[in-house]
């Protein structure tokens, strides 16, 4: 049976019901983009008090799909189970009577739709998708019961992915704990290790590449910022394609052992998260990152990455960032961060000690890859009517 095709604007409504800051009741739940993970999981919210908000926001309820229009390649498309207000960079979409909410969310999250949204966004450094453009996106419209059946299948597959990611997160916590036991707090330095600035033990401090949206969709692979939050070893999964010149490839290509930092974040705790690049694949890095190349005669990249991800060093990095609407860390600021530098042979012990832990991680990553492949396969089949 052939399904009908409709535009989003024909079967749903983008409800930008503004509420002035002065009308917000204390205790109201607020969602910003920082509260939504890649792929749509909501990770907390902010309960507002007087003075917390100074500008107009949008209302939403449990009936909406929340669509992050800023940096649409991050696929921040959420299904809230409570009502509240949200940033105006989040669009509340109310499905009509012939459209299931979960079905709509999964449809908009699939890679082809994320790529389409990215290609139709405007703005170089902070690309945004216009609500009017979003309303033109076409969506297949099977009967409502079929939509619900599809969403239920995708729910199960998505649940497996989330469990794998949680296992990886817990293992990284174990790694950080192991590091602190071996080397001590890197800020108070109880073992008296030598202290150096990052600029003394690393080279090639470089902001990533950024271009207008029309350059995306074909060309060379560019790593997205979302993967930096997943694991201390950075193996990109959510590539973008970007039209670049040979000189740009030379300037922005990553090498195994490079460290990548989140350069800017709407949430203060999100800035300066780092991972070590663990691939030989030719890949560039985006404008919201800083690339740093450790001098391996002085510093082990894995040691450095794990140290910078411990809570004491995370606090130091955050304090070194600039506070504004979007929190940033600069190359000069990063190069001045002081770190402990034990003898290189001592640093290398971290690789030996964590071997068993990382073997477990590799198993989780392989299982995650399998679950991701299954989920993406189901997504493609679902909206072709093949489930």
C-alpha cells in the first residue's frame, strides 16, 4: 500500500507561543538546548526563580515534539513528558490528529532528515533552520495505527542503544577514578609531579573549520562536536561532509593522538571537554573545536586526555573559560592551563593499567556499533514501509 505524502506544515503546527519573562511563574521548568542530548534525550531541566530569565521564551507541553533549530546537525529533537517553557532556539511542534508524536520525532531524527535540515540552515558560525523551511519538509503518512507500530519498534531498538551508551559512560567514570588513584589530584598535586603549561608540552593549537551551510553535504569528512562527549578516545561516528580546498585539508586534518576540545558551549559545564583522536582516517574538525597536538616525547596523549577529564581539571578548565551567553575557551587560555607532568615512563603506566578496562569498552563499543547499525537500518526501512 502506498502511503500519502504531506508537508510538515500540513499535518503539524509549529507553536511559538511566547511568554514574557515577567509572566513566568517561579518553579516553572525550563529547557535549553544544553538540557537535550544528541538524538533527543532530555538530561534534566532548570526550575526557574524570579530573575532567572530576562527574555521571551516558548511554552510547551507533553503533546509537543521539541525541535532544536540551532545547529540542526546535532539532532536535538526531544519528547518532553512534562510541560514548561523552552529557549526560542527550540521549536515546539504540535502533531495534528493524523500524526503520531513519536513517529514524527523518529522521522525528523533520521540521518537523511538531519542532513536535509543542516543543508537548509543559514548562518556560518551558528547555523539555524527557519521554521518556515521546516514546515516544507515532506513526511510519509501511513495510517495512525501503523505509525504507532513503527514508533514502538524503534523505541525498543533505541532503548538498546541507550543502555550501551550508559555502560560506556560508567566505564569512563572507572577510568577517571583509576587515574586519580595512580597519580593523585592533578590540581593539588600531592605527589609533587613537575608542573607545566599545555603550551609547553603541546603544539598546533588550532580552531576548527567553519563555512556557510551551502558548502555542506558533499566533500571531505568533518568530525562533529557531539562525539567528543561520548568517550575519551575520539572515533567520530556522526560525520558531516564539507567542500574544502587542499590547503584546508592540510590545515585542519587530524592525526592519531591529537586532542580535541569543545571550544564553545551554551552550557558552562560543556566547554573544554576533550578527547584524544584515535583513528588514522583522514578527517577534519569543525569550528566549535580546538585541536592540540601533544609532544609525545613529553606527554602521553591518553594520560593527558584522562587527566583533563578528571573533575578537578574540568573545574580548572571551566574557570579558564569566558562567561557569556555562550561560554568559550580560547587557544591562549587553553595554552596557559597548568598540568602535572610525571616522567613519560610513569605516564605510560596508565595505558597498561587501563588495558582491561578498555577491553571492556571495546566490547561495549562494538555492541553499540551493532545496535546503531540496527537502529539506522530500521529507521531507513520504517519510513519506506518495510517494517
